[in-house]
């Protein structure tokens, strides 16, 4: 869990908070990123879509 924020910062250059949550007996990871005023590039490509999803294990 501790290396997830570091990997995100290395790949995207942004700071995030990562929390391990539990809902209905299922664990999931919540990643919170503050809004940025500049576009974020992932592997040289910029996406203008808003991403909001929850992945549950």
C-alpha cells in the first residue's frame, strides 16, 4: 500500500492519498487526487475524460 502513491507520483507526477477501505466485508483501495489546473500526461498521452471508478477485490 505504501508504494502505490510513489508509483503514481513517478508515472504521473501527481500527489495522491491512498486508503484501504472496507464495505460490506469487502476490502477496496480508495485513491484520492486533488484537482490539477494542468493536464496530466500518462505515457505521453493526455486524456480529457474524467475518471471515477471504484475497484473492489
